[in-house]
C-alpha cells in the first residue's frame, strides 16, 4: 500500500511536540544539565534513536524547546490584546502589556520561567553561537516589535521616556522584568515569608518599571508642558 504522506507528517509533528513538551517538563523540574537525552526520550515515549534523529544534541533540543514555548506565549499574548497593541495603544500601555504578560506567565506557566532561567545558563556555558539560537530568537520578534513600536510612538505621545536609547529601554524593562520573574519561579530569593507565590513582588516590580519609564512634566520640551 502507498504511504499516506500527510498522515506521516502529522505523526512526525506530534512526536516532535511530545519530545519538546517532555523535555520542558523534565528540564524545568530537574535542570537541563541533570537530565539526559535518554531520559527525555523515555518521558516522550520514543526511542533514543528517534530523539537523536530530530535533535542531535541537547543544545539543539533546548533551543527548540525555548522557541516552541515562547512562540506559544507571545502568540497567546497578541491574540489576547489584538492588533490594537500596535495601532491604538500608547507607548506606556505597550510596556504595561509586556510587564503584565510576564506576571501572567508566572501565574499560569511558571515551569517556562524555571526552564528559561536555567536555559540562559546552559547556552552560555555551551558558548552557543547566535546563528544556532535562531529557533529561539525568531519567536521573540513580536515582543521586540512591541518595544520598537513603543519607542517610536513615545516620540510623539511622550508617555514614556526617550532620553535613553531603544536598546537601553529594552534591556532595562524586558530583561529586568523577565529575570526577576525567573528567579521567583525558581525559588532563588533571599526572603521567603511562607507565601504561596511572589505575585505581589512582581506587581511592585512592574510599578517600579512603569514609574521609571514614565515621562515627568519637567522632562518634556517646554512647548509640551
């Protein structure tokens, strides 16, 4: 009988999805370096040969996992707010959307933040080249586009500061908020008051970031005061 190519393709997509989801769960729970490729294969219900057919190294596997997970998150965020994020939101509102989305991830998807924090350490130790990170970096483009639109819009709506470069704004806001959420998700905090989560602390971090981004009247050109 002739092979059903479409059925084979769907089966392959399903296998890849199971592998990535199994890897994310294990790496999030135990750390990337502590989990073997054979353990990922077993958790995904495939043989080691199948796993290595798709992902020849752990480095390639974790990059693919990061790409899949963040793509799902940002597509969900954009679907939640719609194209209005770019067309009608002020620069300040775009920053609020981003910081709120990180808090929402902490609420609903903390395993991604645990994985993400460990992922950065792993690829740094591996000295992973930028080109090899393309599968991870491409899904982040919608988030980067949001910051670019925010910075451009701020030049006319003056809702956030533009006395710093776009790169500095991105680093100060995006990286700081994400890194803080990752550490709380991983439990890497000095003080533990026995509370079930650190959402309040993240909300305070969000407030601090928004206050820092906000243009004060004294910062505006005199014609706009």
